[in-house]
């Protein structure tokens, strides 16, 4: 009976601490749940202040800024026609020359000797031609005589044949007469052959004469080419020889370009080509450029027929119509091209354009993105630059923002300057 109280006391040793912990936990939970809550502050959406402009579609003439290089399509590479020494050089790089002015003179002694040889050949063949004509006339005269002699020989043969029948002449005399007849006949045949061959001999000599005269003209042409003259009005771009140099046929001596055919080569983006080709092939597009503080007036002449690999556009060529100042080929410049006027174009300031093809309009105090196509550039009435765009997502009267926002996105709440919203 004494062991029962001992077991009860051992159970109380671990139950009592557990009850104390449970009671403490309940008290903590009560105090936390009964703590007063602070009122929550309402979240206010940030409103961005922007400036806007009213979209006004209309007809505008866009301007495209391109970068080009001045070229000379009439760049002539003057080469030597003969092998000779350079005797005189009457020009220098950068000089302006007029058509026909002497530029370079080559030593012409060898060329003159060759001309003399060719002239002697022509004279010799001309003499052969005259000799053939005289010979032919002699053949004609001799032919008549030989015909008469042949007839006489034939008569002699017949006479001896009659005498032989009467046994008055010998057979030896008849044979001799027949031999003379045959020899005379052979000579007549040769004369006839010579007369018949006369046209062939004349043609042969005339062909030789034609060849000799052609060689003479070629040598005279080479002689004239020992004097290098300006083919047209232009400017010396490069000079490669000096007095005393020896040049061979085909060696380059100078480069010469026409001052009347300077042009600017520039690359037109592919997106602009439809506007340029809107008026078929009759280009009526003007452009202006500035170089050395000089204004150059230009006009589109043509568009390249092929596109070089790796390029995103097509080369276009602008004729320089200015006469007061003509720059040097190889120089680069920026040109402003006036494209044909287009309808339904909206001018916007550059700050309104996000990226390459996006603007934002204000709809119910929130931004809404609109995709646009950039047509070109222009200036407003005050001379400020504007970008010309077209878009099916913009209508007349739409409010387009003029403020660059770093976090612009559709749905962003904005407030127009001066608005009560």
C-alpha cells in the first residue's frame, strides 16, 4: 500500500511544468491577438506630367539626309600610244585645262621614221600598180601582132603542104613550118593567159596598196599621238610622268576628268525607294549639300541597276548643277534630299518618337502606344526639326506626347500640362 503515493508524486513532477508552459503560451497568444492594428495607408498611383500636341495629318514634303561622295564619271586614264621618251610636260596635278590644249609631248623621231618607211612602201606598190597597167596594155598590143604572125605561120604550113603534094618541097621544110606555127601558137596562148590574169594581178596589187596605206595611216596616227592633248575641258587628277621618262605603249601617263560631269554617289535606304519611284523613271528630286561653306544644288539623275552585296540600300547619283564652285572627287558631304510630297503625314518633334517606329498618345489620361512609319524629316514654320510619320493607328485630333519618359508604357497614367485631370 505504501508504493501508490510514490508513483503519483513522480507523475506530478513532469505534468506541472507542462501545464505552466501551456498557460504561458495561451497568455502570449492572447496579448498578440488583442493588440490594436494601425490603419493602412491607401496606395496612390503616380501621375506623370507630359506635354502633348494635336495630330494634324496633311500634305508634307519630307527631307532625307544622306551621306555621299563626290565622283567624276568622266575620269579619263590617258595612256601612251607608242614607245618613246617624254620630251615635254606642260601641265601639273590640279590644273584646269581646256579642250585641245597640249599636255604632254613625246619624242616623235622614231614615229617619223616609221611614217617614212610606210610612205616608201605605198609609193613602191603604187609604182607596181602602174607597171601592171603598162604591161597589160603591152600585152594587148602584142596579142594583135601575135595573132597576125600565127595566121602567117598557118599560111606557110598550108603552102608547104601543097608543094609537098606537087613534090616541089621537101618534108623537112614542112616540118620546120609546122614547128614555127606551134611555137607561135604557144606564144599566143601565153599572151592570152597573161591578159586573162590581169584583173587578178590588179586585185592583188591593190590589196597590197590598201594594206600599205592602212599601215601608213596607223603610223601617222601614232605620230599624231606623240602629242597628248586635252580631250575636253577638265582638270588633271594625277600625273605619272616627267620629262626624260621612257613610256611604253599602254603605260598610264595622267588621269583627267571633266568638270562638267561631277556627281554625288549616295546610298538610299530601301524603304525610301518606293517614294522615289512614284513618278515612274522621270526623277524630279532636288537635293542640296554644303562643302567648304559653299551650297551645292543637285538633282537626282539615276539609280544604280544593281545592289552590291552587304548593302541595305541602292546607290543613287545626283548631278551637281552649281557652276560657281566644283569640289574635288573623293570628298564626302551630307546632302538633304527633298522627296515627293505625300498625303496623310503627321509632323512630330523628334522627342515624340520612341525607338524607330513608336509614339504614345493620351487616351483617358493614360498612354496608348501607336506604331508609325517614318517617312522623312522636315522643319516647321519656326525652323525647328520635325519627323514626318504615317500611321493607321493615329487620327486627326489625337494627343501625342512630346515628353520623353524613361518608363513609357501603355497604360501609364499621365497628366497633360495645363489640364485639370
